[in-house]
C-alpha cells in the first residue's frame, strides 16, 4: 500500500519533470527552440517564466530522486 503511493508520487513527479523541461526555452533555434515556442504561446515571452521553470525543475528533480530512493528501500 505505501509502496503504491510512493510509486504514484514518483510517476507524477516524473511527468511534471518532463513537462517543465520541455517548456523551458532552448539555447538554440533548432528543434528545442520550436518546442519552447509552446511556452511562449501560453505564458508570453518573459524572463521570469524561464526562471520559474528552472526552480520548478530543480524541486521536481529532488522529489523524483527522493521518491525513487524510498521506492527502492521499500522493495
């Protein structure tokens, strides 16, 4: 039961991590720049949005790491 809860939390944090990485603005005008265009369309071109996504990515990565360690200890 507890392991299932942590697996679900790990899955949600993984999806959130993928989403925030894809929404960040790319460094080049290649494929990553076209993907990041979605963030510009939704949120507008602002510097604060990129900083926000960077912070959220760091927090979600830490949560994903913690959930992964907990699930491995429960196995």
